[in-house]
């Protein structure tokens, strides 16, 4: 049986990918390393969190993803 992703899930994935792309673009700036270790850690945690949310959607756990 083939699993399908709803249009709402596709839109959510696209939004999450846009957020992740924006975060990673900023993270590639030269001044990223000038921020404190806590800010860098929290920033990378946010990127990882979005990645986990996208993965959860693909695994059919859409209800666990908070928009």
C-alpha cells in the first residue's frame, strides 16, 4: 500500500523548508562565529528541530508537528 502526503502536509513541508533555508543562509555568514556559544547552539537546535518536524511529516506523524 502506497502512502500519500496531503496537500496540507506538502504546504507545511514547503514552509518548513523555506524556514530552514533562511536559517541556514544566515548561519553561513561570516559573523555567525562571533555570537556566543549559547546563541550558536540554540540556532543549530532550531535548524535540527525543523528537520525533525519535516521527517515526522514524512513518517506519518503529522499530529506531532507543531505549526
